[in-house]
C-alpha cells in the first residue's frame, strides 16, 4: 500500500457512511506496519474516521506477537474506542489456549493481563465463530470477551446447499451476549469466492445474500455491524478498490481483473442510515443521491454448467450451490408504482417488475449467454435509470480461470 492509496480508501469509505476500518493484521513485517502507518495518517485527515485492529489468528500463534501494535496505536486520535476503551477484534482464535487450561484463560493471561499491566484496558470483540459448540452458552465459556463477532454467519456454509443465509446463529449470539450484558457484532457480505490453490478453492453463496443480510441486520439490530470487506480481493467480497501491490505475487488478479465491485456501495448510505436509526422497515431505504431510483445488479459471467477442465484447480467447492441468476436490488422513492423495471439477458427481455418504495430485490433465473442490462422507465416511458455489464456471459471456457466472481453494475 502507498500513502495516497490509504487516503483514497478512507475518503471513499467515509463518503458512503462507513465509520471505521477493521485492520486485519496478519504480520508485523515492514510491509504491514507501513500500511498501518499510512492508514492512520490518512484517517487523521478525516476527523471522524476511525481504525481498529483485528488480529488474524490463522497467522499469529500468540498474542505476544502483536501486543506491541496495540501499545503503539491505542492512544492515536483515529483509533476507535468504545466507552473509552480501545476496540480490538480478531479473525478466529477461539480454539487457542496458549498453554493454559482453556482458550478464555489463555486470552486472559496472555492478552488481557500484559496490556492491563501497562494500563491498557481494551474492548475485546473477537470473531470467535470458530468456537466449538453452538452460540448458546458461548459467553459463559468466554468471560474474557466484551462481545463477539459472528464472521462466519455472513454466508451459508458450502454444506448448507442451495439455500439463503440464515440469521439463526446471529440471533443466538445476540441473545447470549446480551444475557451477560455484552455486545454482538454482526457481519454482512455479498459473497465469498476464493480460487488461489487446491486448498483455497471454494464458493459460499452470493446470489441475493447481500440483500438478505440487509433485511436481517435491520431486523436484529446488532450492537455493531461489520461489512465484509472493503478490500479483500482474495475472497471476492471487496466493496472498494483493489490495489495491484496488495495482491502482487498471487494469482488473485486472474479472477478479479475487470471485476469492479463498487456498485455494491450504492446500497450502503441508506442502509447504514437506517441501521443507525434503528429502523427495521426497508421501505425507508430510498436513494440517497436524490434520484428517483438507484441500485445495483450482479451476475457471474461464467455459467455453472461450464466444465472448467482447463483450469488445474477445477470448479470451486460449493459450486453446485450457485445459480445462473440475474441478481438485482432497486431502491425506489415514493413514486415507485409509476416505474417499470426491464431486465435484459442475452439481448432478450428476461423479466420485468414494478417496484415498491424502498428496498426491492430479485434473483431471476435463466441467465442467458450474451450481454446483461437493465432499464427503468417512468409512467411516460422515459428512461430514468439504466445499467449494462461490461462482461458478457459465456457457457464455457477454452482456457483461463474457472471464475465464480461477480460482475457488479451500479446504476
């Protein structure tokens, strides 16, 4: 990462209503600490934008490896605090005990106590969704935490089949943490597709996952909300820019080049506003840019029937859960009944709809080979919004990558 890239990331995230970045830290090498420095410098230019650390416990083996970063940055004006305590999270770590009798005791002795000895009392909300057992009873088993994030709840598991994501685990965590006067952080994400090697080749359903999670978040009203993610290109759930130097030396570029996801940002301002206000009714989600309608559609340019025999990794695990659908979310104002949405796939009309005020979502089967587009007209037949994908849908691949990433088009 370069300093100017950090500035753009902070600026763009704040412009759509995001309050803070969770910095997923997996290394203390110079490239990582430089990026941290650049991001804090950038955040300092935007008074209300904050940062906090989320330590990747797939890579770290002991808290002693990263405590120095907390000591260094927790007092920075851009470090996010909750009730006066620096906020800290993790990616996993619920099964690590660091030589103690339990994971909670391990985190207490090797994370909490060394920091407290230096007068640092963090607000600890780890993503311990790798814990054994159900969410019920989780908080009792982990008295070391102040809250928990349900990272894996953002998508269906591969083994769940061709189903929409459930919020049952989120509800269980929410109830369990609140029983002990602690907090819950929910995750929202559009998809998870990784295609890096034989061991990292999977697909966790996208389809209408994003819109489904919007409704679930507003219904459950969690204490915190984490959007997964701003820039994780490797798992294809990025909302922001992908900087080439951040994925150098990997094959991530082969399945992200030309796959701009910024269109997903279209839904964030009204959604975040409703979430912060405690509004549950999705009819309040109208365009934030003054337009009559706005939204986003997404589709996979490669049909799932493709054999992918020329990709040495083959199809991703979970590929059978994908659907060849045209996925669409439209935000409409109070005149919604006057508008008609026309969806075109392969140069033919695939479907048409009349929206209602607020959030509308459809996952339309029958995606066809060729171009993909949308046109919204008013009662007089005037086009008031439109969008067209930059990639056509193909039925198979003669070479290249078995790519289950999404083409995303905002309008």
